[in-house]
C-alpha cells in the first residue's frame, strides 16, 4: 500500500511537470522574442524622461525670468509715477522759488510728506 501511494504521488509529480513544461517553455520563448523590443522601449522611455526633465528646467527658468520682469516692471511703474510727481512739483515750485534751488527743496518735501505734514 505504501509503495502504491508513492507510485501514485510520483506519477502525479511527473504529470504536473509534463503539464507545466509546455507553458514554461512558451514563456521563455516569448521573453526571448520580445526582450529586445522591451529594451528598445525602455531606452526610448529613458530618452523621453530625460527630455521632459530638460524641458522642465527650461520652463522653470522661463517662469523665473517672467516673474523677475514682472517685478521689475512693477517697480519701474512705481518709480515712474514718483518721478512724474517730482517733475510736476518742480514745475510748480519753480514758479514760487528762485532759480535752481528746487533741487534742495525736494528732500525737505519728502521728509514732510513721510511725516504726514503739509508739503507747501
């Protein structure tokens, strides 16, 4: 009876091995067939990833330049507005003062304006 059980178990193992050999060999064949194309695709995907990283860096640089130009333009607008007001003040002050002394008056006007006092 023990010999019979061993024989049956051994035959089941051999049958399982025989049943698995065909699919395993087919898988090995398919891997060997498609291995090269998968490697090519992997190389292509790596190239695409490197190109995307390069473009991401370029885009970050462009965004930083755009932000800098926006901040510069905003500062220029503020300075330009201030310069326009100074020019208007100088024209008005020239009518009240003598000659070229208005250049020395601007600093005093700025001090008075920062203190909240009357400019004139």
